[in-house]
């Protein structure tokens, strides 16, 4: 019976979590990261482009750590900058916040 002098010991390449929160597949002396949620790269280190499939109608898409947001231009509003300004850029009365402070000497 021969003895194997240089036998490889089993080692879990994934034990150090090289793929972060993504799936790690352990191989013989190697590993493979299976990225999810649009992440990519050999170690899932490249975040998804959250602005890729989202259109800010009158603004610029700003990627975030998950959702995106739109920085609206030309006084447009809304989550996708699709609501045009009204009445010469005045907002609707329903957009105003109520104020509980009155001027001294005035009654509600």
C-alpha cells in the first residue's frame, strides 16, 4: 500500500466570505462567486447601475445604494421628474405645509 506524501487537505475557499452577501461555490483550490441583484464582477464587487432602466423625464438620475433618485431640473417635480411646474412655477395650494404659528396680535 502506497502512502500519498502530498495529499491535498480539504479547504473551504469560501470560509472568508470573499463574495460578500452573494453565493460562493467552493472548488478545489478555487472558488466562484454567483452574484445576485444585478451585482457583477469576479467577487461581486461591482454594484448594479440602478439608473439603467429608470428614466428621469426632466432631470438626472442619481444612483444610490439600492434605489435611485432623480434630481429634477426646470422646476419639475415627482419621483421621475414628470410633473411640470404650474402657474408660473408656483406650487399648488395643496403642496403647501400648514403653519401653526400666527403673528402676535392676530387670531386664528
